[in-house]
């Protein structure tokens, strides 16, 4: 459907690194990985001064 839209030159998508099936679909369509996003959490009480 996106190929039929006039003026669309760039498409961004976001997929979990654990979703191997969707990653495979995206790569087969020509999408490339631009970056990896990672969130890290820690309780403040566990941090060392």
C-alpha cells in the first residue's frame, strides 16, 4: 500500500529485536537497521555513591 502513495520517499518502522518473524519480513522488503534502542532501569536505592 505504501508504494502506491505519491511523494513518500522514506518509511521508518520500529520492531522489537525479539520479533524475529517481523524482522525477517522487514529485511525481505528491503528495510535496513538504522539503530538499536535500549532502555535500562535501576532502583535508585541500589546505586552506589
